[in-house]
């Protein structure tokens, strides 16, 4: 009853309050509004490739510098000619761990905006948060591809591990880690995504380090089509999760929440 009475009083006060009339002020306001509208319409929209180029200049060198240091460390480890590194199983275990660690290099940059409370600023940008994320993923993915290529070339040059085994040891764990991280990226808030992805990748590394009896699996003479099918399924899963993040998930809302 009190609520209805208060609403009635407010409506009566608003209806009775005089509306000031100032034709000069109104004309100047309209003129400014027309100028701003013309500026907005004549403003040239930046294309996504141009925006991606700016992101490379802004964050690309940071990411690629970290990945370059990681590659130097991996090359120095793989260039070790001790008896430990001559064992194919030890090499396989090392490659399994390195491939997951390559995926983990992306986690700090993906969590960076949430860590420094920049979600609201990114949400107010002319490009959506999803396109900002896509630009980051392209930069990170380019660096990851170069990292894996460098590790693979070093492996086949410096060690006796067969090329097909090296590809398998690098691709399967890397695609598994990427699929899990992309799944959590589309379904979890930033803080939970970072902790969950870090835990998931750490478990993959732990499994690669502990289950030594399973490494013979990577040296079994299975048909090449079988290994290609496994990698293709993991790649399809990663592509599906990326598509979900881009089109179906509430990524923008979870970033601001």
C-alpha cells in the first residue's frame, strides 16, 4: 500500500514540475549531436587483419619472446648427449612433457586481463571480447607452431628418435592439452579457467613422467592411419571448442562477472 502511494506521489510531482524551455540551448545541443553523428558515420572502421597487426605489435613480441626463451631451453636440453638422452623412452617422456609445457605458455597471457581487472575496458572496446580473444589465440598459436617445429627439428637432428615417434609424442599431448584448456575457457570464469587449465596440464605432465611403462605404446608399429585418426579427432575437438567459445559461449559475460 505504501509503495503504491509513493508511486502516485512521484508521478504527480513529475507531472506538475515545470519543464524549462531554452531554444538556444536546444539548438546548440542538436548541432553538437549532428556533428558527432557525422563524425561517427565518417569514421573508418578498422578491419580485423589490421587489428590483428596492432595486437602483434602490442602483445606479440612479449609472447614470442617468452616462447623463444622456452625454445632455447628445450634445444639445450635435447642437445645433451648423455646416456639418459640416448634412451628412446626417456626422449619420448621428455617430448611428452615439453609439448604440454608449450600449451601452458599461453595461460598467463589469456589470464592477464582478468588478473589486472581489464575486462570492463576490453568489453567497452570497439572490437568485442571474443575478437580480442581470437587475436590473442592467433598470436599464441603461431608461436606454439614455431615452438613445436623447432623442438621437432632439434629432436630428429640431435637424437636418434624416429620422426614419426617424435611427431606422435609432440602432437597427441599438445592437442589434448589445448582441447582441455579451450573447453575450460568456454565454460569457466577467468580465475577458474586459469586454475583448472594449470591443474589439467600439470596432471598431463605428471602422467607423462610417472607412467613410464606406457611409453612403449608410442613405439608400437600401428598403422599410420590410426595415428592420423587420433590426431584428427583431437584436432576436431579443439576446433569444436574454439567454435563454441567464438559463437555459443557466454565468454563476454564470464569475463566481466
